[in-house]
């Protein structure tokens, strides 16, 4: 659903073939996670994607991302390390092929794998919500293919270091990626201000 779209419980329940109670519960969770806003007199609205909020999200994400990558580099089991190498190749190939869908699927899989490999359920839940919100920013603002290639390079470097148990190197590459995201956010903000 597009940012700013209004949602009605009953049509949504009908569309997904379930009762209103599970829809209401799901909407409550989406509200808590920041995906929707509830307006008592107007209804439920898909949250807009705010560039300023992306900066706040990155502030919170930085220390959690660092912890996640460090723990994953230290704690990942062999199958997770093998999957890191596979995903590094997948995201690089997706960017080279200019396949946005494959890139975004690999990006999501990378975040999920690193969170699982950290072997900390509290961290996985917290960082998962942040990754989801951050992913919305990509969908809304990122179209330039060069951006995908650079993001793929940075992700691949993080994954390779983590797979090789190079904790400090993995942490540094993750920091490079977040710096890259912050630069993209600044560019998006400049573009937005230019058009207002």
C-alpha cells in the first residue's frame, strides 16, 4: 500500500479472507512498529516515509547493527557462514544484472541471516523492525542503479568479513554501509527541499 493510503478494517478483512479481530490485532502491531497511523476520526493510514525520520532510524540502527554484525561474525555456525558467502554473491549479481527485485530480496535475506547468526532473540526482534522501516526508504527513494551496486559491494564486504570471523573488519564494513545510507538520506532530503 502506498504511503498516505487509508485502510479500512472490513474491506481488508474481506480481501485477505479473515475476521476483523485478527486484522485489528495486525493493525495494532503495525501501528506499534511505525507502519501505520491511527486517526480516531478518520481511520487508519499507511505512514508516510519521512526523510527526517530516516535520520532518527539510522541513529538507533547504528549501535544495534554494529552489535549484530560483531555477534554474527563471532557466533555464526558453519551453515550460516556458508550462506553469508552465497548472499554476498547473490546481491552482487542482482546489482550487476540491474534486477531491483532480486537485490531487495537478497538485501532482506542478508539482514535476516545476520540477525539470526547473532544468536540473540531480543536483538533480532529490535533490529528486524528497524530494517523493515529502513527498507521502506529504499522502496520510496532509491532508483539509481549505481546506488544498488555500491550497496551490494558494501553488503558483500560485510558478509565476507563476518563469514571469515573478522569481527573488527565486519564492524567497519557495516559502519561504511550505514555511512553510505546516511549520505543517501542527505541526498534525498536535499532533493526534497529543492522541490518544495
